[in-house]
């Protein structure tokens, strides 16, 4: 299974040559060539979601998720999967807040942006597994920590199922919020450790990693790969998408 976490960058005309209008064909070509099984997107605006859903469907994908706003619009964290390989069992979107079932809710001490986790349960030929895809707050560490704790509670609710958790955590590898996922008690393994810069601001900056993939019940013998493609100054996003190839761990009989 090839899994990708991909902050696709909202459509912003101020990005000039890297606005979504100029990137979207490049993105589709990359996805068609790489053919990942599952793509966990962040920062997808509603109009982008409509466009991507239509074109991903042509490539054989189903795209599921809703927006973070009270009206279920605004930015989405949708998950796409190959329609002929995986069957959706359930979809749940929760708000990272003290009232996770209330659309548009957020922690008091955070940015003005609500934050969500998209939980998709899928069935493959090896069985059922969970995907959790999130985008933690970009301003307040308190909100990132509380949001991480909420995601981890959801993960722990089904301890026997394999799980993939991914997203833009807006936090460096040595931060408390990332260490929560990396704690041995979670049973999760980070597959993107040491990958380096993921948010690069269109090739202008080299900060530490902020995009992650953790798994439980999967294994890999290959390192994670960043998609650093650049076509005449046009990038796939201001984040490098990160890809891992994994397979389910077989239970001992």
C-alpha cells in the first residue's frame, strides 16, 4: 500500500505562479504517475474539493470528507482511496475542541480556524483498518496538544484495528504534541522520522519537519519519500507531499 500525506495548499492568488490554477494539472499528473492507494489531504478549500473529487474519480479514486466550518464548508481534510481496492465502512469528522461533535467548534485558546480530524474506516483485501487525517492549529501549542490528545483517544477506542494517522501537525519533531503520538504507550510507529523539511514555502525555507505519518499494525522496509517535484518554478504545494509504502503485519498463528 502506498500512502501519502499531502497538504495541498489552499487556492491563493497571492501565490502567483504557484496558485492552485497553475498547479492542479501538475498535481493530477503526479498522482496518476505515482498511483498511491490512499491520499490524506489537508487545506483543501470547497471549490478545490469539488474539482479534485471530479478529476480523482476519473483516475479511479473516491474522495471523502467535509469542511471544518459550522456549515461544513471552509477547508477540508479529505481522504482519497482507490475505489477498486478499498471499500468505505464508515466516515466521521470531529472538531478538535471540547465539543468535538459540534461543527465549527474550537478550543478557546487557538487561532480563529476550527480544526478537524477525518476518520475513515476502510476495508481492503487484508481486512478493516482506520485512517485518521488531521491538521493541527498553526498558532497555539495548547490547542495542538489538546487536539493531539483527542485524536489519540479516538485511535485508542479501537485498539485491535490497524491504523494510519497522518497530517500537518504544525509542530517540530521535538515538540510535546508530536511526542504524544510517538509515545510507546500508543503503539504507533513514526514512518517519517528524520525526513527533514516538509513545509518549504515554495522552496524559500528549510525549517524542520511538520508533516507526519504514524502507523500501528503496518510495517515497511522502505524509507519515506518526499515529492520534491518542481516544474519551472511550480511546486506541487508549499509542503512536500510525503509517501510511504507499507503492508499489514501478519498475526502469528
